[in-house]
């Protein structure tokens, strides 16, 4: 039993170190902002990723902090106004780059969880000639799959975490299931499938 517990703790530490590595690689000076991404990712032909994001809970992450529910949760953890607290904005706004202070002026807190929250700062992969080559995108810092970023915020440090929120395919109750969550926010580029 002791070895099993040690194994679970070690596996958790490895997983968390991977999540922390994803966060540590995000140089806030390399953010470009949604307008730069939207230039190419808004056409219906390419899948209208911008429109899909705008309709998502990620786009409304900052707005959600103004709700009565968020204010009640904030009070429980000593936060007067969640929309002004780095404790909340580190996950509800890309502008904070997973820290408790504004890290970039290229993104406003009001924009919520933007493209670069999940895909990483875009300066080195946003060019069309780079975006057309998956290997170059990865070399430029694009995080792929973007689901590598999910647990930076969707983890047991969140004041709204519920350890049994999801039921996995094998029937386990877990606090977060990447596959199920991804289904709610995915926004593929249909042209990539044709290549």
C-alpha cells in the first residue's frame, strides 16, 4: 500500500511538473493579442475559430467574475472584487499570464481566456509561412495540443474545484477530464484535415 501511495504521489508530481513547465515557457513579451490571431482565424472556410471562441466560456471568463456566484466564492477566499484580484485573474485573463499581476498590455483583462492562454504566446509562430508548417509552429512556441494548458487553471487550487465534477469513460469520478472539457471548447481548422 505504501508503495502504491508513493507511486501515485510521484505520478502526480511528474504530471504537475509538466503543467508547470508549460506555464514557465510563456514569455509574456511574446504575446500578440487576439486581434493578431483573428486576422486569419475568423473565416467560415477555416472554421471561424474566433467566432467559436467568442461564444465560449473562455471568452466570458472575466465577465463571469462579476456574477453574484463569483463574488460569493471570492468572499470565502478573502477576495473583495474577483474582477480586480490577481488571485482570480491569473486564470480568468490571459493578460495575467498565470501570475497574480498583469504581465502583458497586448491583452486586456476583459478579454478573458484568449487564444494564447491555451496555445501559448504567438509572436514566434503567428506568421502565415510558419502557421502553414506544424513543425515550425511548435518550434515557434505553439502549444499543441492546446489541452496541455488546461490544468494550469482547471486544478484543485481553484476555489470552485469539485473532485467529482466529471465521470470518465471508465466510470471514475474526477475533478477534471481533458477529453470532455475539450469537446466543449474545441475549434478545429477544417482545412488542416484536408492536407
